[in-house]
């Protein structure tokens, strides 16, 4: 009997010790968990916005009116496959001049082509069939410029003018991304009053004549592409 009593006493004390050990272990685990610091969630970088607005018919004129106040450059050089063409842009046609300077600084014209050549009439540039040009236009915006034909300028040999939009419109709203250079005054007289002359060639008419002499297809597109490698502002 004493033996059984001693046995149960030892068994009872052993169970109590096991429970106490288990309790202590659980407490330590919880303590370790609560002292572990969570890693901070990395912040997403703010998306960089363009310093230039996307131009539309609603804001383009106001934009160029302000742009004209700070950007007074009026001479540009076209570097082509056939040589250089230097152009003076008229201050009186401020919206068209500002537009051309703006696009030059945005490097829009770099890599475009003289895509329309009409013998003894004009050479027309500022476009191409490249995807990169489409991307440039999307970043700049979609807008038209109203004609500014009452400044006394007519389509003389060497005049730089802006063609109408490809979209038919009664007001001859101009495509701001394109331009043409007159080769022959007699064949360009009918353009006076409808299209805005906003500059003139001051050096390089021999280059204009060589481009005007290239072979073209039935759509007046040169058989061999004539590239405008770059357009830059000069003094």
C-alpha cells in the first residue's frame, strides 16, 4: 500500500513539472513573436509628368501666345540629304513661328522627310511613315492653327508656308506639323490668302531646287526618300 501511494505521488509531481515546462516554453515563443519588427512596405515612386502640356484645339493658341513671350528665336537650319537650308521665320506670324520653334526644340522634325515634291511648284516636309513620328505626335498633342494671311506676305520663291489640315475644313486650318517651300512664284499665286506664309529661305535655295528635281511616284512621293536629318535653331 505504501508502495502504491509513493508511486502515485511521484507520478503526480512528474506531471506537474511537465505542465510547468510546457507553459514556460509557450510564453517564450509568444514573447519572441511580439518583439519581431515587420519590414516597412516600400513606397511607390511618383510617376514623372511631362513639363509640356498635351496641346489641343482648346489650349494651343493660348500656349503659343505665352511661348512667344519667352522664345524669340527666328532662324532655323534644316539639314537634309542634299545639304542645308536656312530659314528666317517672321515675327509678325507669331503663332506659326512659335509653333515651328516649339516643334524644333521638341526635335519633332528630326528624321522626317520631304514627302511631297511637285515639280516646279513646291517641296513639302514634316512627315514620314515611321512609327516613332506617331509616338512624337501623341506626346505633343493634336491641334490645328488658324490661318494668319493678312500680314502682307505672299507666296514668293523661297517662301515657307503651312498646308491645310488633311481634314477638309472651310477655314483652311493648318496642320502644325508640316510645311512647304515654294519653288515657283507663278505657280503658287493661287495660294495667297488661303495659306499662311510664315518665313523664307535665306540660304540654300540650290538645295531646295535639287530636292525639287528628284524622281517621284504618281503620288508625288520621292522614289528615294529625302530625309530631314535634323532641324536646329541658329543665330
